[in-house]
């Protein structure tokens, strides 16, 4: 049976209570660079050339606080070779009965292709490929995206093997 071949740990998405405060912390204290925003709901940051290695997602108002010492993980990711690898991984996940959360698709910010699935403890794991690389030779101007289907999936969920999240269903 096919077995994926991830290249490296990719990026992490954290749920945060105050996105502006967290943005300030990760840029001014940790030293990350801004790549993009989606409204005031998500911000993409980088330490290297990947469009993002950390994204922060604003938790909805009224969400209970995390217990002391815990954090709000949305997902973590592994880089795979290309979109063909994502297609193979998707078929394997389906054959094994692994719950798929979303995808395959192609995000707006970062333009990476993705498939997100659950591990045995319910964590979201993502395989991704083809993320925008930001270098002195390939500079990038941050922009603010609307929180809409184009920022979530440029293919408009046409390749999804599961129903898209409710806010993106037609």
C-alpha cells in the first residue's frame, strides 16, 4: 500500500484570543515577518522563505479561555513533493478510513495545495505543497484578503472529497 513521504514539518496554525496582541508578540518579540492577513480573522507570518510557517486564527468572541499552560492548535502540517502526492495521500486516507476534514484544495494566502485529516486523537494534520517562496529575488507585498471562498480555496471546493465547511457551501 502507498505510504506518504513527507519532506519536513511545515507550518503551524494557532487559535488565539486576541489576534492583534498575538501579531504584535510574534512580530516584535519573536521577530517574524508579515505575509498576509485575512480580514481581522487570520494572519500569516514567516521566519524563512515559506509564505508562512506560523498562522494565527482569531477565536470567536465568547470562546472559553484555554486552561493555563495549554494552547489552541488548529493544525500542523507536513510538506509533500507535489499535488500528485496529495492526490495519492487522499486516496490512501480514504482507503484506510481516516477522517478527512477538508480538501484537497488550494489556499489563497500562500497558494499552497492541501489536504487536512484527523489523527487518532482528533488533531488536524495537513499535507501541503507548492507554497509561495519569499526571497530577495522573489519579494512579496503583504495584502489583506477577504474571509471568503477565494481565500479558503481558490478551486472553490470542486476537488473536495468531503463537504466543505458550512460557510463555504453553495
